[in-house]
C-alpha cells in the first residue's frame, strides 16, 4: 500500500515522489506514456 501525502497546494503526492525525479526525465517518461497510449488508440 502506498502512502499518499498532500503538498501545500493540496495536490496529492505518491510517497515515491520523495525520491525526486529530474524535470527533464519526468517529461521524457510522460512523453513515452503518451506515445504508448496514442498508439493503442489508433
């Protein structure tokens, strides 16, 4: 079970995010997920 925290703006943060991911790396991951999803749809 993953513990969920809330930041000062009330956004939910999975506990994993304590291990910070560089912004550019997280953008790459998001892009990969987006690409994979768009391939599934088409």
